[in-house]
């Protein structure tokens, strides 16, 4: 009877000890939240970024004081918009790992915004506003938020698939960080970002369909965050690579968030660990948005 109950303990349900995890864009914001969630529970977490300084700062600040003795934050510089850089990332990780248990495609960018309210003035005004957007910025956003996810995932497939060979009852997971912005019908003043996240959600579905094949055996799911503190939402990080969103009692009403606040680090950590360890979860996109989509469907 005791053994039958033991499997329901938090320690067993969410055990990621000795796992190998790769998180792109893992030096700041949501990526760092995810990295800390795994590393503080005993996983070796490889965090990547184009910015070497941010990586080193994250590893120094948070990797040196992890709760679990087996946990590690390992920085590797990489650019997911470059295929040679992705190949080098896989090569470097292969030096230390026989398999990868979790790949989190988290790196993303959002650049520029449009005053969509021009539509109240007239078609000429809105046309001028939207046509003034730079085509290159659309391409840059799509290259990172969609194409980068695709090539990073397929490059890691052999290491991900190997997880089920190292532990036969285990399947590795790809978790794509998409966004509620890819679901809502509200433009939020940035067409290019929202379109890219909608594409990332569909890419998630397609990858889930193909990577479940018996020769691969990799699960693919997506978390679609709402407003969380990050460089994307605040434009900066402090000396600990953390961001903060100032709030007051009216924040939830002004933003249309029933939870009344931005997302917290613990909110993200709870969900990302659950998505990683739940081996019955396939092809899903889970919105972690504090109820934002109920107000902005």
C-alpha cells in the first residue's frame, strides 16, 4: 500500500534529477525562470543566448547558489537564426550528453509597433501607418520566432530521440514558448510579432504530429504565456538578469487580466515542469495568461 501511494508524492511526480535540458534564450526573462525551475531540481541546464555577457551573468548569479547539488546552469553562446551556430550548439552538447530530455525553444524577439487606432481616422491614415512598417523587421521576427524554432528542433532530434533508448519508459519533450499573442484577435499594436506567434503555434502542431512517429518518439507541446516580466515587456533587465513590471491595484482592470497581475516566476516554473514530466501530453498549446484571453478572445 505504501509503495502504491509513493508515486503520488511531489518528488516522484516532478522528478527531473539528472535530466539534460536545453533552453534557448535562457539567460533572461521567461527562459531564465524555466532554467532555474529545472536546475534547482537537479537538472543540467544548458542556456543559450547570442549575448555572452548575459549568459555568464546568469550562470554566475543563479548557477552558483542552486538548491539541488546536482543542478547546473551551463552557458553556451548560440544564435538560432544561424544554421552553423545551431549545429555548433548540438556539437558542444554532444561532448557531454548522450541524450537530451527537454528542449525548450524560448528565444524570441519583438520589434516595432503600429498605431492601429489610425483606423478610427480613416483608411488612408491606417494604410499609411501600416505600410510604413519595415519589411526587414517582419523577416527578422519570423526568422527568430518561427524558423529558428524549426531548425533548432530538427537539429536536436537525434539527441532527443536517444532519451527513450537510454531510459526505455521515457520520452523526451520539445516545449515551444509561443504566446497568447498568437491566439488573441487583438493586434496589441504589433502585427509582426502576433503573426509570428500564430505561426509558431501551428508549427508546434505540425512538429507534434511528425515527431511522435515510432522511429523518433519525441513529444512536442507549447506554452503560450501572457504578460510576464522580461526584456520584451520591460525593455531591460537588472544586474541579476531579472525584469520587473510595476503594478498597482488597477493593473488587472487596465490590462484586462482577471488574475489582476503579471505572471510570476513560480507560475511559469510550475507549468513548465509539469509539461516536461507529463508523458501523456502531446501536441497541446497551454495558455498561461492569467485569464487575458477571456477578456481578449
